[in-house]
C-alpha cells in the first residue's frame, strides 16, 4: 500500500478495495483475471482513488499478506512459550472477524504461495520461542512437531475456507489449545 499515515477515509477506502478484490478473486479464481478497471467500477470509486492507495491489483493482494503478517508477528502476545494461548486467541479472533473475506480469498490457488510464506514465518517464530525458552527441556523432534502442527493447522484452515471440511474455526482453536496443553506436558518442566 502506498499511503503510510492513513486517515479514517483512506482506511475505509482500502477496506472497500480489499473487500471488492476478495469478491472478485472468489469469482475469477485467479488474480491475473482481475483488472483495476473492473475493480474500481464494482467498488464505485475512480481510478485515481485506487492508484492513490495501490500500484496495481497485486499490491492489494500483498496488502492482505502484510496485514496478516503484521497482525501475527508484530503481536506483543507472542513473547514466551507461556503466552501461546493468548496469541492463538488473537489469531482466531482475527480469522473470525475476517471470515467471509478469507473464505473468498482462499478459493484461489494463488493464495497457497502466500500460505507458504505465512507457514515459514510462523514455524520460525514458534521454534525461536521454543528454543529460547528455558522451560522446554525435551527438544527431541521439536522442529518436526512444530512444522507438522503449523502446516496441518494451515491445511485444515484452507480446507475450511474452501468448504472441503466440516471442521470450523472453533474446532481448530479447541484442537490447538488441546495440542498446546499436551505439548507443555510433554516438553516442559511442568509436565
């Protein structure tokens, strides 16, 4: 996104552009099939307004990616192994709040590229926290367990978004909380 200091009008415009983009991505299934002309017509804004916020359609997709990454990795809740639940609460609250938009966006296969980046960042952050924690005493296959949990969670989330799973967000959240309790029991001094 071009503008760094957004006023409330600019924030609303960006949300409108992103929402329209998600709707069009849901319909067309490919970012390359979405044009600025179609988007501004559907959003009922002029081209100048679009270009004052974004360089092109791909910048809108990148804005979604940046928003997710900022939300998850600039999050003060994820500081230690003991604050994992608070972090997951904020992640699932974010997904619940933006459920309709992410369901539309996940229809496109192009979102898997973004998912790969999100998975790698998440795995790296969780492993960094685990390895820096003095509470974790059992590190056998730690990388493997974290990788499987993160990749499995993302896979199930995408299946949910695409309508291929009867598992809902609350089911995923409950599972992660159970996994985390078991993880602490098996891998920390507390367990």
